[in-house]
C-alpha cells in the first residue's frame, strides 16, 4: 500500500497535473496530502484513477497526523537569533552596514 504522497512520487507525476486530473486546485490537493482537509470518497476515487491505481492500493489514512501540530518552542535563554552569513546589517541597528554599495538611483542623484 502506498501513502498518497508516495503514489505521486512513484508515478513521477507533478502535483499540479494530478490536481487537474482530479478537477481540484493544486492548493486543495496539497491540503489533502497534508491532512488539512479530509479525503472524501470522491477525492479518493479521482486521486487513484488519476494515478492509475485502485483506491484500495492507496492508504489514505496514512497521511493523517497522529498528533496535533504544536508551535515550535522558543529558543533557549541567552541564545541569539540566527543570522544569515550574507546579512550585512549592523546587529545593533536596522541600518545597512556602510560596506553596502549605494543603489543606482542614489549614485545618479549625486552627480
């Protein structure tokens, strides 16, 4: 038995193609796959048919989350926020560091 996401991967199809075959939007298919929306008999049947499987070959219950989603926990006390290496802003201010080149419009105005 395949999970729905595995069935898509196995066939090599794209999610937007599967959604078109099912006559639903790609965002709705994503919600079905992430268990934000329940699979109905119609969506199960059209999903399996679009991919060439029987409905019994796909385990639609497998995508349902076992526990409710919980928000991420805050970082430990004293832990500084992560900064991208390419972020050249001065950490003590929101201004760009002086090493940043001026933009084209500013260069043209100063001529």
